[in-house]
């Protein structure tokens, strides 16, 4: 039976995170490199595509025998979950099993009660020309440490493939675990973008999945 599992949880920013937005129409004196924001609230957000792309990249480093120029050539365990545009012998592509929604701030009130006025900060940086010693200052906007975003993923269970659920969830959990030792967004080598996940919980929201399988799925997620 066709089913869906919803995974909810929290992504917490451990060090200032920069996922870039557009500065094409910035006013004079504005921040050089702003973060992407929800257009309705003007608050920082995390695009689902940023998280999903980083998860796949980290998995490809582990499971691919070599760096692949085309993501469609990723290891089978990756394409089975994240999909592939490469057509099979029947002319069909492999759709992604996992859908990751954009993530929005969930703890603004708590942070403001602590006295914080802004959900972003501006970090001033300088690059120095070694030959001329001329400085090139720039301003980088970052989502502040302690900011939390609501995680919302949907994992689709194909008909007759219930036996793949635990293996696929383990792969997803492994990607999230690896990300906690890497970074999300830009400038990770300079300390940006360290994150952690907590309160991850899976729920069968469409169709029917054996309760023992769901219990094991939640045990896998709680190990992150």
C-alpha cells in the first residue's frame, strides 16, 4: 500500500549561518551579502533545497567510489532515496522519495524574551591583498546562534517496498548526522553554519505501516 511518513523536528543554528539571498537591489550602505528571508515576514529561513542538497552531497562523498560529475550517477542507495533524472530501460526516471519543505523560525519569542533584538547579525570581514596589503572589507549577514527552524520532511513508501523503509531512513539519518559535523550554507571553513538536529519524530500520515517498523524508524532518528 502506498504510504507516507512525516518527519518533524528542530534544526538549531550553533554558529552564525549564511544561506545567501539576493542583493541585486540593495541600497547604498546595505549589507554586501544578505541571508535569504521569508518574503512575508522578512525573517531568515532555510530553503528545503539547501538542506536536501547538502545531505546528498555528504552521502555522495561516502558512498560514491569516485566524485561524480553528474548526480544521476550517484550510488544506488542515494538515487533510490533522492532520485535520478537518468531514464531506465523503460524510459522512466526515478523520482525522489523524500520531500523537504522550506524551514521557518520557531523560537523567535523565546529569543526576544532573552533580550535579543534581531534574528540576524552582520559580521565584518576583511580580505587582504598580499602583494599590496590593500584591505577589501565586506559585510556578511548571518542567522544568529540559537535560532531554531522547524524541520518537515515527507518520506514516500512505494507500493510493495515496505522492506526498504528502515534502510532508507538510516541513510537519511546518516546524512543528518554527518551534517552536524559539517556545515550548512556558505563559509563553513571560517566557522559558519554549524547546526544540530533534535526532537526528530516520525509519524505514519498516509496509508498504513506496521507499528513495529515505525517504532524502529523512530529509534533510528533518536540516535542522531
